C-alpha cells in the first residue's frame, strides 16, 4: 500500500478532494433549489384550490387535513408541512395569509 502512495502527488490528492467537495456542494445546492420550488408549487396549488379564483378563501373547509389524509397516513406531520408550504407561498409573493 505504501508503494502506491509514493506515486500519488499531494497536488493530485488535493485537487481530487476539491473536485469531490465542489460536486457535493453543488448537489446539495441543486437539491435545495428543487425542494424550494417543489414546496412553493405545493403552496401555490393549495392556495389556488382554497380560493378558487376568489380574492379570499373560505377557511374552515378542512382542505389541508383532507389532502394530507389522502396523501399520507402520517396525517399530523403532513398537515403541518402543507400549512408551512402555503404560508411560504404567501410570503414569497409578499403577502400575508391574512391579507384581504
């Protein structure tokens, strides 16, 4: 094993480590961007369904709990996540969810 190490320069090791690390960082950044876009679109779609073209939604219809129930058996977790996606959508367009 030591014989093989003598033919590998420190420069090669450093370059390969940097290439791998840069690739990992890009992969994480890309995955983060995809997640943000996914969550934004989930929030947008929920808002569209709730409002159905109206300026305000009819709250209290239980859309999010029903959607979460249909999507996944882990209902409580999904209700929170879906509410967060909807709130993120409102924030991203600079509006409060309570705006009239």
